């Protein structure tokens, strides 16, 4: 039996992608208003679930079902190169799925069902005949839910030991919706290839300029709603800080919109950090309510 190279196993798990769900999970932890030190083991368990388990599972599943395309476009990747031989890619994906669900079960019922939904979306994103990734509207939405909304929900659920407060769920969903626009940024670099392969990303469906405008609105509108919610909950300073971050993004979007194909990766590297910073500021606003007014 051919052996898997350890370096190839780490590569197919794509650790660099784990940051987004781990950050969102941390936002959920903060927003719950629960003490950190007395819940340290639960927090660590949740971070492992969000990144090295569920997110890594989604990456292996995606690499397995993309192996034929990767054999043409990126033949040096672990599965098409044979560094992960035979059906080992599928076996690892199934094993990671089961491990993720078993781990989630230990963290609580709501966490378990959130994980079930997350891994189901991960498989639906890549696996035929569903293969949500072939359409930018559905695929990017699935990723936004998996990378932002579900980890945020899970972080809060781990801390409160049940269903989080509706305000927490609302912000988690809003930032997950905005992440749809962030995912579109990644699609501008491969318009020609996606067109040939029948992958209907938003730049393919709408053209680069229209897709860029849509992605900007999709990122901006949920943040504007978050600002309104924070104001309505009596947090003008948190709302102001999120508003400043949104204004900075707006200025950066002006340059992005002038040449989306050229500046998409630039905006992703410069503008997105302001977006995720707003997530944490919003989480601290909810934490204040949780600690003072019993939000959770």
C-alpha cells in the first residue's frame, strides 16, 4: 500500500484557511459575555472544531472532488500528484467528517447540530451532483455561512451551553452574509479559466464590473445593518467604530471598482481586515449587554 507523505497531509488540510472560522468562533465566545478562564477547555475545544476539524474537512473534501481539474491546472497539489495516493483523499475526508461530528457532540447539542449543518454544506459545496461551488450565488453563500456565521454561533453556544441570544445569531448571520462578497473577491483572478470550465462565479455571470459592485454592496449593507442594531441596543461608540471601519472600506472600494480584476487581491488583503475588525468590535458590544443585562 502506498504511504501518505506527512507534509502532503498537512498541505491538503490547508491550515492557512483556518483563521477565518477560528476568528469568527472567538467573536462568538466574546459576544456570549461568559468568563474566559473558567471555560478555557471549552474554548480550546471549539477553536479546534472550527479550524483544524470542520474547516480542514471542507478543504479535503474540496481537494478530492477537484482532483481532476487540479490534475490539469495544479498537478503538484497533494492528491493529483500522488503524494496522497489512491482513494486516500476520500478516506481522509470521511474520517475528518466523523471526527468533527464526534468532537462537536462532546461540546453540546447545539454545537453538534451546527457542526452537522457545517459539514453538510462542506460536502454540498464540492460533491456532485449538488456542487454549490459551480454557482457563485450559492457557493459563496455556503462558504460565508461556514466560515463566519456557524463558527460565531458555535462559539456562543459553547459558552452559554445552549441556544445563543437572538442578537448574537443576528450579527453572526449578517457577517456571514457579508462574507459572500469577500468570497467573490477570490473569483476575479480566474475568470477565463472558470468560464472554460463552466464554473459560474459572479464575475463570470455578471462580468467583472457588475460583480465588483455587487460584492461591495454585499459586504457593506450587512455592516450598515449591524451599525443600526448597535445603535438600537444603546452602543453608540461601538457603532461609531464599526462605521469608521466601514467608511475606510468604502474608500478602498473606490480603487477596487476602478479595476476589479487588478485590485481584487489587493482589496482582499487591505480591506477585509477592516471587515473582520468590525466583527470583534460588534462582539464586544454584545458582551457588554451579556454581562450587564443578562443578554445570554
